C-alpha cells in the first residue's frame, strides 16, 4: 500500500476532468492514484479491486486507480502481500477472499514461469514445463472467478532480453525467449473467455525491452518495469478494463475539414482539398482514411460530426483519392450547431450511449467544449499534423477487444442497415406498415457452441434492454446449458436491409409450476421490432411442453434500463405482490399482446 498517508479526494468529477484534459504525468499518477486509494466510497459507482503480483504492485495500483476513475468508477483497492499471490488465492480464508473482489488484477513476472532448462532440452520438455505453469493459472482463475462474480485481468509476461549466444538462442526450444513467448500463447488460449489480458509483451516490444524493464529495477526495488512507462501502461490497462466489463467504445465520431482531408470543402471545393499521394500531407490523410476504414471493417461504427453544410460536405467523398465513402458513415451530423449538439444527435440516432463514443477533431476549442460538456465521450485532439493522427488515436486503446465475434466484424454493416430501416420508417404511413415492409425473419433457438462467445458478450455489454442486469460469464452460461431445469435461448433477426445477427438472449429456470425468466437481453439495434413478442411466444411453447403453468418475469431497475420498465405489462403479464415480479399464465388467451410481424426462419 502507499508509504505515507494521503489526503482523500473531495470531488472525483473534477479529478476525472483534470486527468482527461491531457495525458497524466508520472508524478500525477503517483499523487492522484494514492489519493484515490485513500478515499472512502462516495457518490460514484464502486468496484472492489484486488491487485496481486510477485513483484511490487504499489505503483500499478495507483495507475489502475487513475484509470478506473477516468472510466467513471471509484476503485476500492486491496493489495496482496508482496510475492504471495498464489498462497492467497489458494487459501479460502485469506484476506483476499474475505475482501471478495469484483475484479482481480494479476501481475506475474517472467521469472515466475520460465524454467532454467539445459540447452539440450527438446520441444516436449519445454512444453511440459510450461504446461505445469498454465495448469496452475487455470486453477487460480477458477478459485478467483467465484462462478463469474469476479472478473480477472492479467498481465502477459514481457519477453526478457537475454541474448546468450545470439541468434542460435532463438532456435533452442528451452531458451528463455522461446519459453516466454510460448507461455503467453498457451496462457491466452487457456484464458479464452475467462481472462482479459493487459499485453505487457506488446508494450515492452513497442518501447524496447531493455528500456522498459532494465534489470536494475528488479534487483533494487523488485519492480517489473521502469515506472517512467506507467503513463504508457495507463491506456493499455483502461482498454483491458473496458473489454472486461463490456465498455469497449463502439463509435468513432469524426470532424471532416482538416480531419479527414486537408482544407475546407466549402471553400476549397473537391478539387482543392488535400488528399492523396501528390503531397506528403495528402498521403498522410489518405493513410489515415485507410486506418479508419480498417477500424470499420473490425466493427467500429463511423459517424461524422462537423460544422458544415451537409450537401457540400458529402461532395468530398467524390474525391478520386478518397478511401472512405459517404455510405461508410452510419451517422452524419452536419450542421452549424456546436459539436456537443451534434454528438447528442448521433447518440440518439444510433441509440447508443455517449460513453460509446470516441470523438476526433483538429480544433482544440471544439475538443475542450466536448470534454467539459460531455465527459463520458473520449476526445482526441488531432492537432495539425496528419502524420500523427493514427498514432494519437491508436495510443488510447479505445477499441481494444480480446477477440472478435462475427457480430463484431459485421457491426458497421448492421448499423448501416439500421439507418436504412429508419429511413424506411420515415417514409411509411404508420408503424405497422413499416414493420411489415421490413420483411423480418427471426429464429429463437438453443444456442450452439459457436454462439456462446456472442451470448456471453451480450450478457456482459447490454445495459438498456436488460431486465435484471445479472451478468453471466461464458463459464456460467455453459453450466446453465448443462442443467435440466434451465432454458437458454438465443435469437437472430434479419430483414430486407441485412442480417442483424445474434441480438437477444434469455436465461430461464423451471421452479415448480413456473418458468422464471432470470435474464433477458436485447441489442439496441433491434428495439421496437416486436422481437420480444416473438421470443415470448417461443418461450410459452417451451413452458407448455414442460408442463409449466405460468411464466414469471422479473424487472430490476438500473440507471440505464428504464426502456424496459413496462415490458412485462405490455406483454400481458400482471404484477405480483412483490413489485419486482410479474406473471403470465401459460394457457392465457392471446389478445393481441404478442402480435409480431417477424416470420419464423
């Protein structure tokens, strides 16, 4: 823990604003992180965080605390005794288990896992030595997860710079470098859907291993790396934290003039803007557009937020050297209002929270206004040098994910299809005509093995259409699938504009004569499509087949799920004595409450 008492913080909102204004220095991380750790719980949501490692973790804990405050969460921090994390995890009566963390950060060192093998060791001997270490971590994760109640974030190990006999060393199966790289590979595989990774190996390679982790820091202070690189570690940890808790950013909102191209389209015209290989700046803008297009291909939703005449702004996408097209943008807020209003408009149009947005602009005044008025939006001031734009955005780890699902890779196209559907809605004479015109086809079914990653992702990330906000891990969901008293459903939807993919999940349990809905989630992309009616009809069929007489629904209000506060009454359920529960008789006549325009696949 910190070596000296620290003054607690009076206002975390002010602190968050100060940390967001510019990248925090090492001194700011030390001081501010220490004060956060010393602060008692206040008005902010809290998380109980345990920081465990073989080496000194004080400075990592301080940086972690700053990172979580930047994400809008106050950490309540427990630091395990120096070098005893294995014993603490294995002992069920340890202070760690009494603390009952919501999140554990594990920070092992390469010296914990790399064996001193002779140069004659073969591949099988190296794999056997690593396998024992990987098996130990599997066991530790199981003890920590508490059935999915605790999330685990773990460091990969940095590959040490030990040359010995040079290039020949890379060919030895038992070399330190080969062991370290192979350990990371096997650990990533073993932790799939169980652990979120802070990729220390990649960070060390980016900085340079000898600069990142000189041996003197280990021998003099038992530090895993040079503290000067904690500001580099901060966004890497934040990216892992967002991934672990379903808070990865989804939308990249971009200014246009001097952001996607050089110049002002309204003044310079299509021929006059700077874009393409004719000049170094034009080449850099084109490379930046290639990078943005690659983000879109990976599921990042693109939006424009510009002070511009929309008709004139769209002409820039006719430039012969443009990579991006107007159709690549799922939202297009072009007007003479300020960017705050534009971002709010985009959030409503995309039906996503502002905490899903990353906003890039070359204008420092616009960036400052958005930071002050919309602190939940991540703001990147690009400046005037387009050769730096990619590095400035990439450094924030805003869109980091541990792996991609099919729905992730198709998200941009799904939001584009949603935008087309909204245009059709505006042209339709009434909502029923609109829904019929979509020609929707749905399928409710027991998820297959290939679906489970997406099902777990929805459990983790969905906040609005989420009746109880219970968060089930892939491990917990697999357990439900094996239980005879459980019903686990997935739902897919397609319409004439495209395939929306797996967009809803439901978990229910048979209890006596009732089937109780424990968790019901739906992606915001398909709100107001009557999918809930289709799913409930399917569930009624399952209940009847098992002899259930009633379905019990539960609603637990949160700050974000008010959109479903009246869902069960709308579906024909009646309130019970306990205000959180609602009931529907399985054999109740359908009086139109379950009407749907979705055809079964």
